[in-house]
């Protein structure tokens, strides 16, 4: 088969344009079908046609979860972590139209960790001496650029990490304040830096706390219940999930 031979999508069967093919382990995927995959999914080339079909089935089912999602709290700026605390679910998205974007809906229990990562880059600022040569300041001066990322580790069949940037554009600043003889300042103490740092910590703390609460509830639910003596009928019983005696049906205060 030649390089420019016609190819067809192994998912929908449509002809694939010249630059529209997305290779799979054992087939081809058109760009329209690829766009329906989870935005957090990164192993397309290692996936089989069958695995992609399974994921697309899951993605269609996810639309129902999006439709049922009721946001009780939103954390973030451009990209947001939306929480449905009543249903114990969350999603991460920058979309305004959730139904159209179909962001993955996850259970709180699927969170395995959350952290903030700050990418820093810097370039030195120089001056010209009396001979027109560029020389360093003393002490050196730098221009800094920062990007703030939140990384949510999850237990999910199609991805294990949700990494997104908090700031829509890089936070840029230098460590110079005042006149030519002023002392350098720490750019990490600037208002913009501290605001994004606080925002990232707020998201990390919220998801970490939610994860701990969910796991504690699961552990409590799975813990063996102790037998007690019913004060109404005198039977020694293990109360059911509603706290009732299995013999007389009375609610036992524990």
C-alpha cells in the first residue's frame, strides 16, 4: 500500500483526508473520531481499534453523567475544577458549553493525589558599559516567567493524570525594584505569583480533603458492625444499614 493510498477510518468507515489520519496500533482513526476521545487520553498510538471503540462507547455514556452534573462549587480561573458535592463527582474543563465539550466526569473516590507544579524560566538582564558592551549588573538582574500547573492523579481506565495550567498567559516579572542601585526583589513574593500559588493550593487542598473524606466513609461502611442488645425486644442483633433491629424493626440508638 502506497503512502498516498486512500485510507478509511476503522471506527466510522469514512474516508480519511491526506493529513487527517491518526494511526492506531492496528488501524486508522479519522480526526473527527479522535476529537471524541478524552482530552486526558495520551496513548492513542498504542491503542487497538477495539480499545478505541470501547473508549468511544464510554465517552457517549459520559454525556449522561455531564447532563446530570450539578455544580455546587467551582475552583480555578481559566480552566476550572467543577464539583458536584451532592453526587460525589467532579470534572475539569475550560468549556462554557459542558454538553458540547463532554468533559470526563469522575467520582471523588477516583482521586489518588493532587499537587501544584510551578515552571520557572529566567533570562538575565544586562546593561551597556561605557564602551557599548553588554555586561551583567552587580548583583545580576533577571526577568522571570512562571506557569502554574495543577496535576490531579486519578484511578481511571483511560488516563491516570489530569494536568492543566492555571494561568491563561505566563506570569512575567523581573527582580528589579526602584533605581539602579536598588536591591533585587524576590519575584515569588509578587501579587500575581502569590495569587496563582494560593489558587493552586486551594484546588489541591479541596481535592485532597474530599479524597480523605470519601475514603474514610468507604472504610466506615465496610467495617464490620458490632452486635448490640435491642432495648425494645431484648434480642442480640447486628443492626441493618438503617440501624434497625432485624427482629422487631425498632431503630436502635448506637
